[in-house]
């Protein structure tokens, strides 16, 4: 299949080079809308299409885990109208996409403080969790009301409450929201900002970063594939020398 100048076959020639876990900071919806002379909410609506593209491409490529930064803990500080619209969009999107997620065998798992959500949004999220819990394909993590620092603090407190006196990295990872899953090999950030915005702070210690100047609504399937192609060109050393890993 041709997607722009990149073919799926080009990326899957060596399947060991397909990231098993990709994380995405979907930034720039509001700025995209402003550039179009639209309300910020229109940008969030349009961003759903890019999220769909990322999910479809990940499934097609055999990515095992995809984590989308949907709503940060700090986003609750945005204007009330925008927050309410985002929560309504979450409900609407889950309703529209559930059949497609089932068809693609995608399992949906939220990470973050989902008890913070209003009742309708929490009910929709609970519904999609229940309906997809037995799916065995890609796991789609939705980071909602998420804070990387809070995740770490909560993990530490749970370890203390369990009376554990000595830990290693593997034990600690089991206390994070998603448990002991592979760290993201690739993090994609749109919108051009050069920061990780309190996202997966523990998990991204050695994650490869891909920054796009495109706003999220303009970051479509061909851009997602281009990010993976760029990742495949990189040498991941994990503190070793190039000679040691060859």
C-alpha cells in the first residue's frame, strides 16, 4: 500500500524495527483552529481524524501498544467551556469509534485519574473498556487526566502501603498505571514544542523523540509513517558504543 512516498512494505521489511510501543503527544489543535479562523473546539474535533489515522496505521503495522495523550491533569485548568467540550467530544468519539475498535481487535485501557472525569465521560470510558477487554490485538492506552509526576508519586505511595522495603526497576514498573509493559521506543510530538509535558516520565528514559512542526489535525497517516521511518534509521545504543551493539 502506498502512503505518500512511504510504503507499509518498506517499514515492515524488518519487523524487529517496528516499535512495539509508540506514544503520541497530540499537540496543536487549538493553534490549528486559530490559524483557520475557527474556535479551538473545532481543532479538537478535527484532531480526532488524525488519532484515527494513528490507530489504523499502528494496527496495520503490527504495533502492540499505542499511547495517546488525550487530556493531561493540567488541562483541567483550561477555560471551563473548552474542558466541557473536550469531555463531550470524548463521549462522542468513543460512541462513534467503538465498532471500528472492535473490528480491529483493539483493547482500550485508560491511564490516569479517570475518577476525575464527569459522569457521562466516565460511563462512556467504562463501556469501551468493558466491550474491548477481551480483544487480543493492539492495546490502545488513553492517557486521560494524566500526570507523569503524579503517576510516580502514586506508585511510591502504593509501594509504601504494601510494606515493601526494597525495590528494583521491575517492581516499581508494576506499580505504574499500565504495569510492566514495554517502554515506548518512539514518542511523537506534534506542534513543534520541544518538551515532553509531564508525559510518561519514567517510561521515556530511553525513548526516541520525533518532533513535527505540524499541528495535530494536519498530522495524518503519511506523517505517522514518516515518523516510524525516521525511527528506523536511528541507532539505539542505551549507553553503549556503536561498536558494542553491532
